[in-house]
C-alpha cells in the first residue's frame, strides 16, 4: 500500500481511519444499557440517597474507590475484588489498606441492580454511577456517565502500590502520576477538588502539620491537638476544614490560605504551575464544577474493558 495507492486503497484506509476513530470515541456511552436495564440510574440513585442519609461521608468514600479503581489498570472494578487465600487483590495495597470505605454499599446496590436486570450491568459502571450520584447528593455538579465498562477478572496489588500517588508527593510526582493516565495539569487540579469532602487519617498528614513550612500556623496547631507527633494513632480530620461534608470550591480557598490538609494538596498552591488554576477555582465555583465534571468523565474513560473482554460480575467482591 505504501508503493501504490489506488482509489480502492485510499477508500479502505479512510474506512480504517473512520472505524478506528469510531471505536475509540464510542466505546462508552450513557445509554449503553438502554432497554436492557431501563431503571438502572433510578435504582442506583435511590440506593445512594438511602445510604447517604445514614452516612454523610459515604460520597467521599465512594468517589475515592472510583479513583483508586481507574488509576490501577483502568476503570474495571478491580479494586472491589476481595483477597482470598488464593487471590491477592488491591485492597491491601498501601494506599488502600485500612482506608477503603463504601465497598458494602456498592455490593448492596449491585444486588438491587441484579434483582432488576440479571447479569447485565457491570460493577465498574455501578461504581461510576454511584460516584456521580454521591457528588450530586453532596451539592456538587452532575454529568452524564458514559457506560459500557466490563469487570476485570484480575487485580494488581503492585500496580495499586505504584500508580496511586501518596500524600507526601510533590507537584511533579503528582503531574507524572496523572500524565501516566492521560490526565493533564488541569485534570489534576480539578480532580483534587474531590478533597472538598471526606476525611484523612492522622498518619497521612502528620508530617505536614509538624514539619511543613507552607502551612497556616493556627490551622497546624488545631490539627496537632488531635494528631500527636508520637504515641498514638490520632483522629481523622476533614480534608476541607471549612465545609467538611459539602461538595463545593472551599477546598481551593483553603489552599490559598495554606490550609490544605495533605502535603500533596498544598503542592497545588505553592508558587508553581498549578497556582493560577487553584486561584480561578477558588474565585469561581461554576468553573470548578464544569471542569470537575469534564475531568471525571475523562478519568472514567481510562482503559475500560469492553466488548467481550472481562465479564459482568454477579457479585462485586469476587469473580464469577
Ligand atoms: C492528587 C493525588 C491524590 C492524593 C495524593 C490523594 C491522597 C489521599 C489520602 C492520603 C487520603 C486519606 C486516606 C486515609 O487516610 O485513609 C485521601 C482521601 C480522599 N481522597 Fe484523595 N488523593 C488524591 C487524589 C484524589 C482524587 C483524584 C480523588 C477523587 C476524584 C480523591 C478523593 C478522595 C476522597 C473523597 C477522600 C476521602 C475519603 C473518605 O473520607 O473516605 N483523591 N486522598
């Protein structure tokens, strides 16, 4: 074809180009299940509403599950697979151990979806929908969730250890970790805005409140009161000191006043390339909401299993 390109060859290469563009763009789509599970979105939303009414922290825990799923070999529900004597999954990787929450709620929602549409909807898609609904229930933006992901039959503890950035990360480490997933600086700053709700354990911010220089002194002192430097586990603290359970842009205002809880949070506003984006989100919640929704769709598109790859799990915590 490189030597002689006749009309037929041009037509067929155009066709190939067209097909490639099509499959790349159209892998996931909001109406993927259509008539095969018409009440899917209502079932997930109703179950989330019930669960959140007794646990306001749940939306934070669920979105974190989604993040920790997507960054480890794609959004394939691998994070939901429990360890067994013969299977090592991701739940005991360092970023996940003793800190994942909401697994039981995803399992409850999955059971409700199975009762309505047997063996049809993946756990990966249920997690994506529950994540969006949790953000909305907490006051955040909404977006249409592209669907059609299938569930992994494997998981990788080592990929979870290497792909998920830690709280002590510098801006360049964060940027690199996001770039590895096809996400840019703006995605990093927007998605970090999920730290507008939820809690972090003392072990994740101890070093910051005792050793960092770019921290508001009164804020550091308040945090030290319940997170001892030595001799105890301490208490978890809100990632957003201003509005701990609400999904809003207060996280960014906190960064402007050097009240980011994690070292990695404050790295986004520390005389670097992310400063101007942080400022714009702090000043304009609508821009943050718009960008956040777009970046969530982008993160949700990371390496999904589609077509005949993977499976539709019956139960999210184990393969069929
Ligand atoms: C930018 C790099 C990130 C780092 C270094 C990071 C780190 C952390 C750490 C250390 C915790 C506390 C975990 C614990 O103490 O158990 C945490 C919690 C949390 N993270 Fe991140 N995170 C990052 C990005 C994200 C992203 C992209 C999202 C979602 C889109 C997210 C959502 C959350 C939420 C909501 C919580 C609170 C969870 C709960 O209360 O159960 N994080 N994160």
